[in-house]
């Protein structure tokens, strides 16, 4: 992300988000706090992704509360934008988890629209802000022309329907950098609708749901 995605996005003046599970920060092959600071300074948002990246439905009530609360506190302590938005690990986000998350967060992305909940992009702005969905770029796949055309169709659909989608990635391998750039050229066609989570859900915004 830091080596391959960030320079390209900066060149296009398109910011993004990082879903941070705090226990991994500084681990080999994971971002350090210095990396997060660099991205934050470039306009990116840091959204909560728990502490340990455990499966939320498998946690006790107390464990779930800790993951939601401590993950957010870590971001708040570092003055990162986006700490009021949550991304659920493994797309596992049932009613119990949504209710627990609502004690700390303004909105949450729990599902992948193409894998866990097919064809489930949601209206913008949704009546249920804890039902936001994402679409994993690798599943397009963005490394093919057909996949990038599929993305263009998906983004046009969200525009036409007044919908929301979170286009997300787990990593951007160096071998895929050229394909990632070609995909971001597609995203750039919709740049006026590309916003970070902190822009979508300002911390001090009045409730609109």
C-alpha cells in the first residue's frame, strides 16, 4: 500500500482509507506508525478494524466490547481521522456485532458485496449506516481489462442509483502495480464522488439517519 498504491493515488489527488487492526502495527510486512502518519498526512483516513482481527461472532460480550473500544481508542490517541468508522474482520458482522459497534461508531462496513452478500450495494446515504458494503478489487479482478470494465460498470451503477460502495484491497503487489494504475484511471473517471470515510462521516456531524 505504502510503496505501490500511495504514490499513484497522490499523483491523482485521490485519498483513501486504511483499516487498522492495531496489534499488527509494526509487525514485519505490516505498516508502522510512521507509515500510518505518512498516509494520514497525505489525506488518508484511519478507520478501526479491531485490535486482534479476531472473528467477532466468536467473541464473548466483553471481548467484543474490548475489540471495538480499544481499537478506536488507539486511533483517537494518535489523532487519526476516521476513528468513528468501523470495518469488520472477515465480513462477519451480525446483529449482535452491529448493536455493539453502534455504541462507539457512526457507521460500519461489514460485508463484501461480491462475496458474502452478492449484489448488495446500499443506497446513499443508507437508513442503516451499519450495513455498508465493500467490493474487493482482487475479485473483479482488477488485473484484467474485463475486470476493470466491470469496475466501471459497478461505479456507474452506484452513481445512477445513488448508492455506496467501498472498493478495498488487502495488498497491492509490486507485480500488479501497472494494473493497479490502470484500475485507478477508471476510478479517476468518478473522482468527484470518491471520498474518505472521515469525509463521509465527520466525527461531529449531526445525525442524519
